[in-house]
C-alpha cells in the first residue's frame, strides 16, 4: 500500500511538472549568479535559479554582473541580461496574454503565438506592446530613463508605433516620448562603429553588446551571447 501511494504521488508530481513546462516559460540557459524569488514561496527567500525552473506570474528575477538567463515557451524567447531586476506580472497561455516589468536593466524578447498587443513589457516610464516579433526593453536607474528598441516587426511604445531599427525612450518627469534610430548602429553582422561613438552619449547602448558583437572594433567590458537569433 505504501509503495502504491508513493508511486501515485511521484506520478502526480511528474505530471504537474510536465503541465507547468507546457503552460509557462522554462529556463533553458543560465550563466553566473541568477537569483529567483518565486511568488508561491511564502518564506520570501531568494533562491538560485537553475535550468528547467519554470517562470510563473509574480516571480521575480535578479541577475548579477555578467549573469544572464534565457527562458523559452514554445517559440517565444525571454532573455534577461546582466544586472537586471525583472518580474513576470501576468501570464495566461490560454488567452495568449502576458505582462512583464523591468525595474532596472535589460531584457530581450522574441514573441510568437500571442495576441496582437497582448504581450506587454513595462519599465517605470514606458510600456511596450508587441505588434511584431523581437524587441529589447531597458531601464537605466542612473538616467531614470526607459528605452525600447525594435529588432523585428513592430512595437507600440506608450501609444506610438515603431518599426524595425527604431525605438522610443522616456525619462521620469518628461512629458513626451523620445524617438531614436538604431539602423546604422546595428546590422546583421553586429554593432558598428556608429554604435561605438553613440554610446558615449547613450550609455544604454552598452546593453546591446551581449547580443550584438562589435564589428571593426573591440570592447572588453561585455560577454557576447553567441546564440543570439539562432534559436
């Protein structure tokens, strides 16, 4: 009887894990120290996030210097970059609705299978709703400024539509959204010399370097992500 109960419990746990993996995004890659605060954990103690951990609504993630984590849900990717404070606010795989919040740092998203405009990522000053597929969201605490750049397709930022190679930014207290162009800074090959010069005025551009390697110049302050765009 005891063995039968144990096997039943084991089967239940395995089934629950399998259902969670199908319903939510799962960690597929981690590097360095990634701290994880599950919403379901009443102890409120931060844990070390591991590959195969599941990201659920209310979960919060913090990455350290040089650390990162990638999540995958079917064909939707979430890549949380170094020195980032990220929270998943809402996730409904049945209704194809998701909302996330970047308190500080940077995250990159490739979205597929969600309803138009129903995958949103916010910072303290911006809200980006997906109309296309791939985009990055940043918030720099020193500047008190949120940025969104469009890598593919179209993204609505604070009510304004932006296409590939462009983006919007807003500083705390500002009344209007700032419009930026990234076409000359980043190509399929990587980060150009234009980005190298522009980052002096826009330190946020350093956040692009983990995904876009420098072309024609070198920079030792970042660790490139060689899997960008290959999944």
